[in-house]
């Protein structure tokens, strides 16, 4: 009678399947363990083992119409990071906005600290307390009003001169304080520029190292994490 050869996997094929499966499981457990070990590592991105089916192309030596060509096991294709580029862009965009607002707030706080016009030591008019500078302006206005009504009296001339002198002295004092804050702010900006240049240099070096690793077949995921951290930090300044 007619005999058909049913395609099946041989002894060594079964051994190869089992060996590849065990190897993939071992690497998968290693990746999982690495993820757990780095759960508190700043900037670490969860990794995943990429697998693909092993399939040897070509016809079998013996062919059967009832046989089905299937793969011969699993291969570990590489590692990838579970990271969303869209979320990265959104995070860095918002970080840049926060950084700009923080810089603006710090500058305004420096000015407010010098001018001190938030109701400390001033006059109380209609239940509202004015700042020191506003109070000095008020004194000048009052002295001028008195002088208008009492023109020619020396004592009122002295009051106007004294009020104007106090106001001028205070303006000079405020001017010196603002100048100091200006110099301090410029120094801070220079330090920020230096920090930005350092970050950019480190990113450039990492790009070169990652490129060399890619050529060698290494995904360099940890270096990519380090680069992402630097880009996040850079977004606070730019």
C-alpha cells in the first residue's frame, strides 16, 4: 500500500526547542529581576525582553501534504525600553514652562524683597496699609499741600525739603539694593549657562558612546536612561 511520511520534529529539534525555551525564560527572569532591583533608581526605564520565533526557511527533505511547517523554537531578539516618547515630550514641555515661571517668580521675589512695598511699616489709610515708599511719597504730598496754603513760611519750606530728601535717600537705597540683586541675578544666569553647557557636553558624549554601542550590537539602555535624565534636567533651563 501507499506510505506517507508525516513531517515531525526530530530528537535534536526537540532538544533545541527546549534549550531555547529555557534560555529565553532564564533571560526573561534576569530582565524582570533587573527591573525589580532598579524600581527606585532615578531615571530607570523598565526593560522588556524581545523574542521572535525561530524559523528555518526551505523545504523539508520529505514532504507530506498532511504536514504543517512550524517554527523550531524561540530566539531572544534583544532588549527594549517601555517608554512613551509622547509623554517624554509633554513632560519636558511642562517642565520648561515651570522652569520659566520659577525663574520669573524668583526675580520678582528679589525685587519685592528690596522695595518692601507690601505694607510693612507704612501708613494706614481707609483700612489699607501702604508700604514704606508709598508713605514717603505721601509725606511729600502733604508737605507740598501745606506749603501751598502757607506760602512764604520758612518752616513749611524746611518740611518740604526734608520730605524730599528722605524720599531721595530712600530711592537711592532702593537703587543700590536693586543693583545688588541685578548683579546677583547675572551671576546666577552665568552659572546656569555653565550648567547647561556641561549638560550638553555630557549628552554629546553619551550620544557618541551610544552610537559605538549600537555598532557593537549593544542597546546601551542604561546610557539611554542617563541621557534621558540629562534631557529632563536640560528642559528646566531651556
